[in-house]
C-alpha cells in the first residue's frame, strides 16, 4: 500500500472511530470498540472499501499507533469526540509533560489554562520533540511545559493512552511554563 492510501485509510478510521461512527451506520460500544467485520462491511457499504490486509497494515505501521486491535475488535486509542470511556488506569505522570500549540492560542491559554476544546481531554506529550510535531500541525510550534508532577500531587488525574499520549481534564495557568 502506498503512503497516500495509508493516510487516507487512517483518516477514514479516525473520522469513524473517533468522531462520527453514525455516518456509516456504526455503533461503538461504551469503550469505543467495534467488531472489525462490522467496520469493513460499513466502510464498503458506504463507498470506501478497505481490505482486511490494509486495515492490519494501517494499525501496525501507523507512526502514532492510533488504533488498537483486540479479539476481532478495533478502537481508536485516544482522541475521541464521541463519548467513550476508554477505561484507562490513572497513572502518576513524570514531573514534566509538554504541550505543542501555536502563538495565536497562547494569550487564551495564559488566561484559562489548557482546556480539552473539541476532545475529551487535554493531550500532553512525554517529550518536547513530540510536542513540537503536535504544534507544527497548526503553524510555527510553541511548546508549553506542564508541571504534571505537582498537578498530580494536588489531586489532578492523569491517564496514559495505549500510544503514550498523556490525558488530563484541565491544566491551570499556575502549572504551565509559558515561553
Ligand atoms: C488549544 C493529534 C485556546 C490547544 C496530536 C490546541 C495530539 C486552547 C487546540 C492530539 C486552549 C486543540 C491532540 C485555550 C488548549 N484557549 N486554545 N484555553 N487550551 N487550546 O487538536 O493537543 O493525529 O484538540 O493548544 O498528535 O493539538 O489526532 O488538540 O492547539 O496527540 O492522533 O486548542 O491530536 O493526534 O486542538 O492535539 P486539538 P492537540 P492525532
């Protein structure tokens, strides 16, 4: 499969496993899983056939391991806008985590802290390089440092997704180091 096809299939999965399963008649279970056979049938019925082999390749080769396969089912590891309870354990984070954003959001972030915006959680990266990549999706990246260890000590819950993205509900400005 060439890279362009890989990206198209991955985007199609993101759309239907995170945001809009109903568009192709799919229903995710409470934890976000759907049987692989149902997904492939629904995609095909809605004009976007994916072979089982392509699906396996996208799941395996995806740089971010966005999708997880388990017992004939598939789900997105994080990033949902539809309500799902991923059932991730709450974990103690490292002292610092990183958030990649762009300059135009910095004034609002300074005021309100980091908010989940369209997702269920604020997404944080374990290292600066990853945060640079996340920020660069929107323009010149700005990396904010989050005092995650201190925040956790004040009772904030942190979750870690299967693909090593850190998730939390809100980061107040007091726990952000801004450039
Ligand atoms: C910003 C990708 C104004 C925030 C990536 C970000 C990531 C605020 C944007 C994952 C704000 C939300 C998530 C506030 C936060 N005022 N703007 N108070 N608080 N923001 O896409 O973190 O490809 O929902 O800085 O790799 O950019 O989907 O979050 O710029 O892991 O697998 O609001 O998405 O992964 O944008 O990215 P997003 P994100 P996938």
